C-alpha cells in the first residue's frame, strides 16, 4: 500500500532515513564511490525538505520511499529507494507508476548513478529517455532521464 508520508514528523522522518540509509549503502557499492551525498542526508534534512514523500508499506513496514518535487510543467523524482530486503518485488515500479498517475505533468525527470544498472533499467523500461550523462560534484558519473507525456 502506498501512502503519503508526514516527513516533518520526527518519527516518520526517522523511518524514511532508515530506508534511505540501507538502500543507498547498496548503491554506493554499485557506484564504487567513497563519497555519496545522499548518505549524508540527516533526519533533520528530511524534515526540512519542501518535497513530497510517499511510502510503500508491506506488513506495516516501510519498504520503499519516493520523493517528488512537482510544478505544473514538470515533476522531478528526487529519490526512489527500496529496502534491500524487498528488492526485486516490484516496489520501485509501483512507486514510479504511482508518481506518474498522481502528478500529471508534461514532463517527468529523474537522475541516477550511471553504474546503478537496476535503476537505469527501471527508468528505461518505463519509457524514460536518457538526456545526458555527467560527473556530479562528488565525482560520480550520473545519467539524467526524462519522460514526456
């Protein structure tokens, strides 16, 4: 079940933080990076965010989180994470489908590490088109995608 998360609540922000930490720890390995800014994000950073957070709940456990920033012309997926204990169960796809249905926009954008093959595959299979690759400040090679509706 997907529900909006009250990320300003300290306990909910803590749950979001936990999913981010375990998921991003796996991504760091895929990217072979020593410096990964999303892992430095704090509970307070999450609470202060101006984005919308939605969570995928399975048996009363938060197993996936999608973070969205939207305007009338564009919806940006800021983060999409799944607890590693729940990988390959379709959770990321369900969260992505939810975001597209819930935020009608002409354009959707998302970025990920180029070496994060599962995420790259998810976005490409969904119909996102590669726009560019670049080196982020932390030295990580990233790929930007967009989907036009």
